[in-house]
């Protein structure tokens, strides 16, 4: 019973830490994008705008919750929760330092990939339950795109798994002692680039944001949502983006490895810095390019990224076998 209570307490702390992190990552993106475009960004609420996320949260809590008259109420109301749960659950398998994580599973990467793909269920529920043509079209585009890029995302994530010979995230980090996988000759660089491109598409970021495409679909599948339901969807989206950044840091950038990482606090700091680097690279691409057409998005996936990542995974497996096994 005591062990169960400790696990519940750890889960509660992690959940609140994720919510707090997501809250301020939105501010980081707005500030970063503003600097790229020679703007100031949020700065009026608190010193340098540091209280802006709290003001946004309070504003969303006070907004009226409107349910469209013709909506499927059960599906419409459940969709934000179904969307959020997988996006938060994947943090359970992420180790932030040695022996510092909720559950460092021996199939951690597999669990992450399997659970993170379930967000598409809540997304489609939101588009369908809203009974709005823009929301439904957005949801159908999202299913089309996310399924198309899930395979390249999986293949790119499996490259470090093959190199390390383990699906356990802590073991993958340990295998990068002395050489991060991103620095692995050719294989590491190509795998990391493929991972970033697949992440952009999986997170619906420019140039792959056709499911929102505000000039065509207003706010996409979330167009009928307001108040806290809208906030929950936004929370899920950013949580998934941060989790993908954590995964990229663990798989390719050595996780918590760095000078002084023997001290847990310094290891956690290294890990967070690397994850934020991945996040900012994705943000930089988002605010630097224009949206491409749906046929171009699918062509990039099926004609380029899928065969490239599959071929790269096979080359990695052949190279590991030639060297006598993973980590040899």
C-alpha cells in the first residue's frame, strides 16, 4: 500500500511538472518567434512577460464553454480528454537521469511510440463530434498525414535502438558514452534529420500544418472548442511536442550525458537543455518556412522519407551485425 501511494505521489508530481513546463514552453516559443521576426513578444504581464502563461490560463478558465447545438455531445466532450491522456502518459517512460523517472521500462521506446500514436483517436473524435465541415475536413487531413508519417518516425527512432541493442531508454543513453548517436558517422546525422522531419509532420508544424491551415480551415479540428476544452487540446499538443523533444534528446543527443552529469541535478539540466534545443530547432523551422500542399506532404512521406528511413534502418542493422553486435 505504501509503495502504491509513493507511485501515485510520483505520478502527481510528474503530471504537474509537465503542465508547468508546457505552460512556459508556450511563452518560450512566442518569445523565440518574436525575436526571429524582430518583434518583442509578450512582455506586459509580469517582468518581461513571465506571468503571461498564467494570465492566459486564467482567461481560458473564465471563458464560456459553448457546445454546438448539432454536435454529438458525448464525442465532442470526451475528445479533449482522449486527446490529452496519451500525450501525458508517454512522460511516464522518460528517464530524466539515472534512476530518476516514473517507469524506465525495458520496452520504453516501444511504449512511447505506441501510446503517442493514440492521440489521433481524440483528434478525430473532436473533428467528428463538432459536426462542423471545417473541423471534419481537418480531422480527415490529420489522419491522412499522421498515419503517413508514423512509419518514418518509427523507423528513425529505431536506428538508435539498433545501435544500442535495447528498447530501454536508459540503456540507449548509456550506449552513447563517449559518442552521441547524432555524431555517429553518416547514420547518426541522417537518422537525426529524418527524426526531426517526421517530428514536424507528426506534430502538425509548418510546413506540415495542413490540418489547421488557418487560411482554409480557421482553427482546424478544434474550431468549435472554447474555454478549458480548447486549453486541454493545446496542453495535449504542446505536451506531445515536448515529449518528442525529450525522445530526440534521449535517442540521439546522449540524454543527460555531459560534463558533471554524475551529479543528478546537473544530468537533469543537461537533458532539459538538449530537449529544449530540439524544440527550438522545430520552432525555428516552423517560423521560417511556408506551408506546402497536401499532395507534396504525402509525396515527401511515401516517396522520400519512408524509403530513406527504411533503407537507413537496414544499413544500420547490417553495420551492427558486421561489427559483431550492438555496442561493439
